[in-house]
C-alpha cells in the first residue's frame, strides 16, 4: 500500500508540474503576442553588426580625445558666513572663534570645479571664462591622475572663452585633443561630450547636433549687447561640471566647448550648448599672443531676416543679416552700407542670420578686407569693407611673478604656538613651536595636514619657529617630496608626505 501511494503521489506531482509548465508557456506566448503587436514581427536573425560598428566608433572617438581632457579645480575668494567649518582632527568647539586671529565674517576660500582640454603640447588648455573668472589658484588633473598647478593666460567674458596653461613635467609630451572644424559640423551629426559632470570625473556622453547658431542670451545678461553667442546645440548630456570640456565629432576632434544648458532644474533635460571651436580658437590665439582679444569691427547693428523682410527686399530666401543701423565713421559707413541693406554673404560664404554674420566677422582679424554680398533695392550687389577694431578689454589673470613664498609652496600657513593655543590644543608640555593655521584646498597637502597640528620636522629637519619653515621651504623646488612629522591634538604624532607642484 505504501508503494502504491507513492506512485500515485508521484503521478500527481508530474501532472502538477506539467500544468504549471503549460501555464508558463501560455503566459510567454501572450507576452510575445503583446510585444509583436507593438513592435511587429521579430526578425529571424538579429543583426548587431551596424550597432557594433557605431559602438566601436564611439569608443575610438572617446579614446582619442579623453587623454587630453582635464579636470579643473578653482579656488576663489568669497565672503563667508559666520559659521566656521569643522577642522579635521579637532572636535568642534575646541578652538575659539578668534583662535587664529581672523574674524568670522572675513573673506574665505571657495572651491569650484569644471573641465577643459589641452589643445597645444606646450600646455595650453581651452576652457570657459566662467570656470576660471574669479580664480586665485587653479589646478588641473589629467585622466591618468597627474596634477598640475595652472595659470590663467587670458579670459574673454564676451565669448565665455578662457585659456589656462600648465607646465609639462621634465620633458614629457602632454596629450592633446585634435581640433576640428565647427563650420563643417551639420545638424544631425553624432557628437560626444567629455568632461567632469556632477563630480563624476572623465565622463563621456553621446548625442547629435540639434541646431547651430543659437543665441540664448546667457552671456548678454552679464556682458550686455556686445556679447557674442552662436552656440552649437546638442542633446548629448551636459551637466554642471561639463563646462569647458570638448564636444567632439566621431573622429575625436573638438568642434566646440561645452558651456551651458537650458534647464528649469539646473541639470540636463535635452538641450546643451557649446561654443564653436573656430570662434574659440580665434579668441584663444589672441589671448595667448596678446593677453586680450582684438575684435574686428564693421560698425553695423543687425538682426535676423523674417518673411516680411524677404518679401520687401526681394530676397530669394528668408535668410541674411538685416542692417538696422550704421555707426558713423566706421568701416561700414566708409564702405557705403545703409540701413535696410541685407547682407547675404561674406567672402562668398552664405550668411544665414544676424548671429551668423557677427560670428563670421569675429573669426577674422582687424584690418582684413571683406567682400559683402548685399541686397539693396531688390537687387544684389557687392561691397568691400576694411574691418576696424573695437577697444581692447583686458581681464585679470592669476599669473604671478617671482618665486612663491613658503605658504604658497607648501600649501598651508603657519603661526607661532602661543600659550593660549597650547592650552586649547592640549599641548601642555609645549612652550614653543609652529602650528598650521590654514590649508589651501587646492594644495597637495590638503587632506593630509590640518589646522591645529604642530609641525615637528620637515624632511628630517626640526622645526621650532616660523623662520625654520621659511628656511627649509627656501631650499625646496617644484617636484620635491615633502615629509612632515606632526603632532595632532587627537591622534598624537603622525606623518604626511606629498610632492610639490609648480
């Protein structure tokens, strides 16, 4: 009987399993029918060859450009609130507000980050003006982790372009991003944005060129009507931190500098904007050569052509730059341009809009002669003008002359140990010494040393006074390793090693 019951139970189990199998098969069939109703018939063979080739193209473009992309950290001065930050190694409240002799509401340092890319093996880097505009110190990190101090060569708020420079270590050859041609880029072309968005360093995103010649007024809000905007719009994801990084084509060539996004939230929603590389290189060339931009001037105020303008002036297309006014005594006035003229080409190249005209002129040099095709009285004619020059505006840079002092070289400031300090920090057996009072956020010492620590020795040399710090630092050079022996209020004796940058 026991055997019989076992056989019956086994049979029931098999039937139940079969029933569940049939239900699963039916469910799968229903799911396939649902998908088929939405997507159509499934191909017998899934062809991934085209997608694989496109993926390889993306990898190749990113691989060519990424070594030359940099992470930029910028220190600037700002007015701080009365609240002091916690000091590593010292419990909050242990140090009184005036412990280091600085008022709570005095200027404090602020650190921000952005992107850039090396375009010249001498260490020249393209980035945005708004990334480095208020910089007192700049550091650059390459994708391989190497860190360099950088100096600001020049800034141009009118186009939001800036050039900074790092010095190659020894005789190394810095990686560069090859420059492309933004005039040849077309709407619909694949592009890749590289940079350091949202703290996610050396990120790559892909999309297409959504539009060209966009003027969104973001620079004009700060710089007024003389600002120049002619952005390439893209749906490649651009987020805070991407500013200054390259927008590259499928050959890995930079065709623009990522600069702005249109977003109600402050993060990417599908519209990013980048400065065309042809304009950026023209600006950068002047910044490197002169420290300022020499801007060509025609002397007209222009706008876009609408349908009514095209009909009134007999234009073949709704395009061109409508001359609204001509400034007296300018090259435009000398050439005979008049309000109501429509400029349709510059040196044989079609002009699509007012922004297109100003961008093309901005890529030229003062003193150049330009041939303008214009419509006047419903007839096309040619006009020649020799470009003048706007007044040159210079901006402040971080370039410093001479050898850095001890604080600049080591990355921290110090003060003699006082009796009050010794009591507050529980250095009760110390009557003299040197205490760290601040650490630069961009220095190689940051994160390794902290305010309130007592310096016992540097590179094996005992430290008893600020003069000792100055003497030891005076023999140090960029690239040297610094070994500190420290006394921490909480940890006791500790050590820190870092390499000087320069």
